C-alpha cells in the first residue's frame, strides 16, 4: 500500500490504469494478528486517490475473523462499499489444513465442516464465537449487494470509457465489456484449448 501511495503520481504519469490491493480488514488489531503491516488509513487514501484519478480499484476483503460480530461486519461492509471499488472480492475466513490458521482455529474454536467443497472461502467451516452457521454466508451476500448496487455500474463504466478515450482505443468500445464477460477459454489465446 505504501509503495502505491509513494509512487502514485509517477505511475499515473506512466499510464497506470489501476491497482489490486488487499484490504483484509478495517481493524488494525486484526491486520496485526494476520501479519499485514498496512494501515487502514493507507487503504482509504489509495481508494480515494484511484477514484479521483478515475483509475480502477480492485480490493480484497475478508469477513469472519474471531473478534467480529454480525453487527461489526455489517458496519465494515458499509465502509467497504463507501470506498467505491470497481471490483470487490469478499471472502470468509477459511482455514486450510497444515496452516497456522488451521491449528489456531481448530484448537480454540473447532473446525466442524467435513465437506471439502465448502472450504472455498464462501462458507463458514469452523465454530465462530459470535457468528452462527449460515450468518456469514448471508453477510457475504449483503456485502456483494452493497458493493455492486446501482451506482457501481455507472461509476465503473465511466472509468472504462475514460481509460479508452485517454488511450484513443475505440475498437470494440461498446462490445469490449460484453466480450470479456462472455469469453470462453477457447477464444482466449492465453488459455490452452481443451
């Protein structure tokens, strides 16, 4: 985050179209716990600067840390939506075997799920102290609804059109987003045909 902020203007002048960054949490104690050295203020500043410059902002966020409650998560999801990111990826804290997180969550709370298909970061698989099973999945849906509401499409399309105009790239201007959305692997040259 600090690297982006330190070189923001320089990279913008060289054609930076946006940034992908991990937000993970808006709580400094959680960031410290997961060994993420970023400051919450830096995330907010980067999102604001990207939006002011009409550049893409793609953020990753995690819900369901042990200290969180459904109420605190809802509040954080509203804050996440207020960043006005173009792409927001929200996941649920999910431990994986042989990791430190697995050991910690299993010993402190217990891992109840036995269906490996649910270890996809979209399901609660361990006994959360404040969130009953099913609640995080519901909050995940709420988060996506907040982040991808009606203003999202207009805002993101404006950035898309702005970047095309700046590059004077008018080929497939209207069909470009549709083609990207409907692209099948066999039509993309960087995927091996099956």
